[in-house]
C-alpha cells in the first residue's frame, strides 16, 4: 500500500497536470480535401495553420473547451522553457519556438514576458490567420537596387579593415574574456561584484589598448552596483550608431565562462572597436561601443543605456574630449539641461543599434553557416539589414547564409525597439538548440572561430556604411594615441604627444601609422 506521503505527492502531480495542460487543437497531416498546405492551397475545412510539418485545424463543435473562431487564436515565438503554468493552460498548439494560444477574451488575458533573456521571453502576440505558415525563418533578400554609400576611399578603408578580421584574432580576444572571474573561477555573473569589476576593468583596458578612451555608465540593480562600459569615436552628426553586446554570463553561481553567451558577442564588439580605432576612422555619425551589464537578469544594462540616450545625456562630452586615451569613471557626471533634453526628444529615433548576442556557435543541424537578422520590419531596420547582407555577400560569399525573423524577443535589441529606436539583433541561427546555454559547459571549444570571423566582417562593413566615413579624412591623432597608450602601458599620466595637423589624407595617416608601428617594433627588439 502506498504511503500517505506518496499519495499526497500523486495528488500534487495530478493537480499540476490539470493546471498546466490545455486541450489541444486537432492536428496532423494536411486535410484530405486540401490539394496542398501552403500558398494558394484549396481546402474545405474552415481554416488551418501550419507549424513546421504539423497542420492545425479548428476544433469540432463537441470540443466545448475551445472556440472555432480563428480570431480567438494567437501565436508567439519563444523558448518552451519560458512557458509558465498560466501560459501552458492557454497553449493549444505549436512546435519548437512557435506557440499557439487560445485567448477568446483577447490578448490581454495573458502577460508574455518580453524584457528578459533569450529563453525566458516571447515575441509579441500575433493573431492567427487562415493559411498561416510558420517554420524556418525565410532567407533575407536585400534590395536589388542597393549601392555602397561609401566613397572609393571609404570602401578601401573598409576592405583593409576587414582583411585584418582573422579567426585567430577573434579567438585570442574571446579566450581572454572566458578567463575573467574571481577567486580562480571563470565568471562574469552580475551577482558577483568582484567578477563584474574584473569584467569592466578588462573591457576598459582593451579599449585603452586600442587607443580609445572609455567610461562607466553606472547604475544600481537590486542593491548591486552595475556598469555599462562605453567607448566612442566621435562623428560630426548628432545621430549615433551603437554596437552593443552584454558581457555578463550565467549560471549566476559557480563557473560561468560564457564563451557563446555572450563572450562571442563581446569579442565581436571589441574586435570591431580595435579595427575601427587603429585605422584612424572618422565616422559621420557618433560611433558608440557599449558593453552592457545585467542582460541575463532582464536587459537591465541596455534599458539604462537607452534611457540615458533618450533623456539627452551626451557621452561625447566625456569621450569626445581631446587628449590621450584614458580610463574614466562616470560617463554622465552632469544631468542634461532642459534644452539638451528637448533637443534629444526631437531627435528620438536617431540612435541606431546593432546588438550582438550568441554569434559564435555553428549549429551542426545546418548544412552551411547561417545567421539570423532579428528585428521589426521598418524602413530604418530594412536599410540596416541591407548593409549587413551586402557586406556579407561581398566578403563571405555563399559561406554565410542569412535569414530574417520579424518577431523579435529576448535580447538587448528589445530595449531599443521598445523605445522606438531602430535596432536589430545578430544571433547565430538555431540558437534555441545550443546545448550549453547558461551552463558551466559554455566554453571556448564550443565557439567556431571561422563562423565568428565572418560575423565580425559583416558587422564591421555594415558599421562603416551605416555610420559613414568622412570624405578623405581619418582621425590623424588616433595612431599617435594608440602609440602613446602602448608606450605608457595603459597610463594616461605621462603626457601627450603633440598632435599633427588637423587633417591628413588617408594615405598620409596610414603612412604615419606604419612609421609608429615600425618604431614600436624597433624599440621592442632593442
């Protein structure tokens, strides 16, 4: 005879099943009277919807728990891991990351988490329509009339920079990232104050090594001090382009090397900053590199960054100042004036962003390397995706395929999109099947450096084309700043090399960089 405890456990299990199990829509092979399921199909049933290889139909009248009206059904994208008991009670169909919900009282009946990490959130609900077909994301096809906006010299700068984006260079940076931690444990958990400080210090040192000043966008979350790390190459336009990657990792306790999530995104950001800074790039738009904190706990760092940008805080006042590259404290020591706030409100939508999250895993299920462009379809985001697609075609050829999902969720791009700022996410395809997500096994060996280098190349070219390159001009002080940073060993206290004339041609600046590099090499040999 079972014990009383076992009986109670059985009762609890049955109760849980009743709470989390919903009646399912009829499904199976295409209806026998349907010629085919897909575009242009002919079917006698009232409505149908296809998810991968499974077709869902309206319930029979005898199924009283469900209504037959298709307008009462909605779908969303998200990880099955994010389904709460409440959501499971309304889920009546789906497959993989697609979920169909029965909501006869409207979409406000349930609350889908949206501002959370990749496997804890969902896209917005979409009303189901007759003939809806959900499956693999479609290939992204750029505008056939696309033309490279850069001048000939800008294109040459792009080509030279991209040639330097090697798999080995990416891997070297990523390896250093995975070694960050505290007490001999590799972690960048937001809950670990010592590891978080080690991460921000590492990132600032890297920016300094590249010849860029950086500062900390500090904030507090749940009683713990957090900080976004920001560096910038100033432009002439009030518009900005941000390259964004979160640096925190999971699990929250124990080893969390976070190679794929999101060391791969951070390494891509840092390598792009290195290539841009050391080439002496002078962009048209303000070019911001933002390594953001606390993504894993709810996109907290990126939300703080967007609120700063929209409130009129101007990081260029700190990072755009002349002088040697240095590590600085607070990015925003002063509250913006009324006029600054008003001007910023008038320019809402001027802050574009490319977000890099999980960009290093090549799924073994896919025959070729593939990457997902994830964002809403707007004129601004379409232009951004066109730049990425054309750069990818030019430098990666057929080796990297592109797909597009217009149902965004679960990463830092949502902080921008939620505030109507144009943003898109780059993420490796089939991300939901990465087997070491938020585990201590998320190590360097799981990241494909060849795949990641292709992402760096497409990101860099698109970054230059979106931000623009000032005609026949580079930042002539940048090679000198880099030289100084290397000579003083990350110290900004040993003076400043007098600046050369304000403007040099691209060739002159490149010659200056080679001379300084040669001089540094000679000093090292001696």
